[in-house]
């Protein structure tokens, strides 16, 4: 399989929409966050989870900032999906 293996490419990505729908910031590998445009609304790591140790004591304010970024992300994606749907429904003149 490609980068990250089977779980990374087929199973992990299934948890992304669930977290987004419930406004739960993801703890996600940086490359995958970049692919989905989730860098600003996730807690990202690269080769080790060590930088995430600080999440144990994260302040409510810092956590809410990520939630607000996630809500902005959802609104952006919803607008894009609405436009895609409209473009599919409207026949060119």
C-alpha cells in the first residue's frame, strides 16, 4: 500500500468525518491533515506523538480555538458542496 499502509489510507480516514461532524478536533498526522486541509483545526504530529503530550493539560481556551477553526472548516466545505451540487443540477445554456 502507499504511504502509511492499509489502516492509514482506508480506516483512519473514516474517523475524520465523524470527528468533524461532532466538532471534535483531530489528533492527526501532519501529512494527512494537510491532504484534507485540517491543519488549522487539528492537533498535528509528524514522526512522534511526543509533541502531543501538552494536550493533557491544554487550556479550555486553546481547545475552543481548535473547535472554532473546525466549525469554520465545516462551513467552508458545506458551501463548496452546495456549489458543486448546484453546478451539477443546472444545465449549461
